[in-house]
């Protein structure tokens, strides 16, 4: 690969990295907000974690915490 082509590829990859990190940060913030909301409704940390466990009967496609 030529130098200019490698440079363009690196720039594109860096742009994707920044974009993905932005999405990851937004998902983390949304998860934190959901945790705070669930706690405000009186759910414990254990109940919140259990709600994301697909083996947990409370974790349903439409249900989640109930």
C-alpha cells in the first residue's frame, strides 16, 4: 500500500474509532440514566442487574423489570 493510501486509510479508521467511541459513551450514559431511574422507582442494584440476565424469568423481550 502506498504512503498516501495508508494515510487516507488511517484517517478513515480514526474517524470510525471516534464515531464508535461516541456511540459507546452515549450508550453508557443511557445505561446510567436508566439505572438512576430504576433506583428512583425503588429497584435495588441486584434487581437491576438481574433484569438484564436472559436466564432470569423477569427478563422478557417486552418485560424487563416488572
